[in-house]
């Protein structure tokens, strides 16, 4: 539950520190006193949208802190997201400066607005004063039913997601098929072009690295004569001339060997010359091998010339370099395969039918879940309507079959019959403002019973209600306060008189003439005066005070 709320420099609030108790609490005050500012401040601490206009005029920043007792779900969230737990609670704080910059904190640790919202959804459920207006929209009606299902069975959320996912997959395949059937001629022309290109490259069959290999071979073959002549000339000089270098070097080694026997100082010279002789001998062996392998082969040279010309010509035609032809070949083959798959109408139809069947299966399961929840919600709201002076009234959650959509195969529609013997009709067409407000309140109370959120806030949801119905509304909220902490902004004395704790919101002025809002906790005597004001307006008489005491006593 919400334990404390501290608001500083927010709109027309200077400084307010509030402590809350269990049960049912109300906030009352004159119109424009700032009752809803309290809700706005709390929503900001819970990750709501904020801007510079929320900072009190002349202040540097607005600062809101809300301290909550923890539930098991909130404790698990804090542990999972590595936020500390302070004294068994969660302190949510939001700061907005006068430039519109916002900072959020959870237990003193920096947090994003999204994290504040996630934790806030586990702690507080806020029913706004315009909730009854959204009930007229079918999307809102469907969302309300699905949320009610999710509260009872959190895993049902996966059903809604599965329906949306399967629908999108089915529609994607359907569009692909439709596009092919529309553009079949263009697709076939493109396929024929790709088939011709791939066929030409298949025939050429250029391998990765082949261009470098064939270029090197062509260079070797085209210079074979000069290569042979140069290699033979080197071989002659080294080992086959009249006085070959190798023989001269061997002769010199022999002479120096004999001289080294006389003077050991020549041994260093010998040590340098012997490796040179060995290397020259290895060079002679290598030249002999090279000459044996290099041949004058005009026929092979002509073949290599033709191959190079074919590769070069094809590369120019495809506007790539010869080296890039293998990659271009692979790319075009992949495009052809993709186009072949896409142009397989029968194959596309089979995939589409399979995706449709998958969608229908999950959508049918969701429909069954909705039917059960719709029956339960219809009975509960109809029962609550009897308490709210709509005797004989009936509420029906109708599931109307519709074309398959991302949300399922039915539209959710709320129907209502105001009294006995009347057929239920769409809520938007038959409910008056007062009836709509009562039905909205009944739904809010019923859906709140199902939730595990410990704190419920009702922001003027009793608008359009009065008289004896207002007293029933007060009793409903008080009853709800037996199992939840209920905070309610109200203008009805019948509702305010039922509260366990009563806060009064009023406007005043500071010494410098600025308007500020203040909130006071009322004692018994002060409650009589406030309820009398709500009953009688500006002038409070002893009669209205007496009536106020009767309301509070009841």
C-alpha cells in the first residue's frame, strides 16, 4: 500500500507530506482546489509523462516521492532488476527541472521512466475520471475484457500475442501471393533473365582464384622462349662453359685448402667460400629442373588466350571484374532460387493455408477463453447494477464474430438493458450519462476485486451520480477498502462520509501573493464541516451540519 507521499514545487503545491492508512480514504475540496493534482503527482512518480509546466512557478524543480509497502510481486521485481529493498518498502522518486529534464529513482538508485511504470503497475491501479467515456469504444471494451482475463490468468497474455503473431505471418504470405499474381508477367520476365544469366555463367564455370592462376600461366607461356634462353645461359655460365664458374670455384677451394695447411689464417676464407660453392651447385640443379619443365607450347598458349578472352568478355558484359565473376554467379543463383520460390503459386498457397490454419487454431482458443470471461463479467456487472439503483438492469458482454483480425475472430461489445423486459442494446446508444457512470464504476470495482494490486485510486469516477446511488457507491468503495487500500477523489458527500480517512484539499496564498494548494487530514469535527459544505454549498447551516452528522454516523 501507499504509505507516504511527498510533493514539492509541483504545479501549485509548495510542500505537502501525507501519510496514508489502510482502508478507504477520500480527498474532497472546492472545484479547482487541486484535488486531481495529487493524482497527477503520484502518476508522475509512477513513470508518467512530465514536462516543465509541472514545475511550480519560480521553482527550480518539482520533486515527488512515493513510499510503498511491498507485495511479493513487487519484491520479486526489485530483486530481478537489482534495486535494493529499504525497510520492507519501495521508494519511487521523480524529479523534473524547469527545463523539462526528468530523473527517476527507485530506492535511491537511478531508474528509467519505463522501470518506474513497470513497478508502479504492481503497486497502484488508477481509475481516471474519464474512464466511462472510453467504455464507448470497442477497442477499449476488448482491452478491458482481455485485461480481466490476464488478471485471473497471467499466461493468457501469451494467447493474445500468439494470435497477433500468427495473423501477421498469415497476412505476409497472403500479400506475397497476391503480389505475385498481380505482377506475374514481370516476375516471369525477371526469372527468364536470371535463368539466361545463370546459364551463361554455368557454362563458363569460373572458379574462385582461377583468374589469378590463368593470368600467371599466360605470362609464363607467352615468355617461354626468353625464359628458356635466360635459364640456359645461366646454366652454361655456372657449369657447362669452357671455364664454368662452379669449376673455377672448386679449383680455388682446393688450392686454398692446401695453403690453409701451411697457414691456418686462411681457414676463415675457406669457411666463407664453401657455402657459396654449395649454393651455386644447388642453383645448377634448380636450373636443370626448370629447363626440363618449361616448354614452348603454342597450343596451350592459344587455349589460355581463349579462356582469358572469354572470362574478360563475360566480366565486361556483367559489369564486374574478372575476379568478381564467381561471386556474381553465386549471387544470381541465389536470386533465381528466391524468385523461383516466390513464383511458386501453389507452394505459396500451401504456406498461406498452413499459416491460416495456425491462426484459426490459436484464435479459436482465445475465443473460448473470452467467452468464459465474458459470461463471468456479465453476471458480476449485472449484479452490481442492482445495487446501483438499476433494478432489473442487465449487462452483457457480447462477442460478435468478425473477419479474422490481429486481435482475433470476434469484436467485443458491451450491451446494457436499463430495466426488466428490455433487450440489451449497445452501451453507446442506450446508456444515459448517469447510467454510464454507474456501469463504469461497477466495472471498475469488479475488475479491482480481481487484481492483486494493493492500492486502488478512483479519480472522480462517481461523476454523474447522486442521491441514494451515491450512498451505495460509498458503501461499495468502503467494502472494497476492507481488502485493498482505496483512495478516492470525490465531490459527493455520500461517498466522503463512508471514508476511514478524510483529506481536504484547499487553495490559499503565500506571503508573496502566489496561489498554493494544501491538504489537511480532517478530524471528526472538521469532517462534519466539510461534509456539510459538500451538502449545502457556501453557506453552512445547522441543518446541513445535522445532515452531515447523520451521514457520518450511518
